[in-house]
């Protein structure tokens, strides 16, 4: 049996693979439960994977706008440090990406740093990930209601 050459022929013949059903053309769900842990001149941003994480290979983090990526992380990394002027706020957006490069909707977020070095404060602090950020539910689970996204 030969494989069909287009998706319409595949539908007529009933030859659908998982890649066609869940594959690269389908927009992935966005990350959820974004959180910020402020530190001196930076913030640690963490997030949970979407409830349906099929096909997701990376996350893209944008700073200041939604057109220039700051960093692209693998599927296992749901944490990134972003530079932020002490005592300030910075716009961040994060999206999920599948193997074909199709992005989810970008989730906007305002990240903040603490002001401990503002006006000659302390020697500074290094942010840590929020408590239990890596214990968030994985795909197929309901959220915890702990989303910290600020528009």
C-alpha cells in the first residue's frame, strides 16, 4: 500500500498518522503558571508546561518586545534568568514551540528585580527559583491557580 501524497487523499483513504493528527501544523498550547523571583539586577522566571505538551520541543523567551527572542530553551528547562535594572520592571513574553517551529500564543509577563542595590543598598542578592516551581503539575493535570502573570 502506497502512502498518499497529500492530506486530503490521506483523509479519504483513512491513512492518518499521529504526526498528521498532533504534528507540526497544530499550534501548541502556551506555557502556564509564570512566576518571577526578584534578585539584584535580575529576575528568575519559571513556568509550567502546558496541559497538552504533545510535540513541544522548546520555549522561546522574549524581552522588551515580542519580536526579538532573548533565549530559546529546551523542553526540560522551564527556568531562565533575565537581566533587570535594580528596582525596575521588564516586559517578558514566553511561547512554546513544536518541532516544525510553530509557536504558541505568547504569554506576556512583567518581571521585576528587587531594589536592594538601589541608592547604595546591600551587596546584592541572587534570585532563586520560587518554592516548589519544579513540582507543578505536568501535562494532563489541572493547574494550581498560582499563576502570577501580570498584564
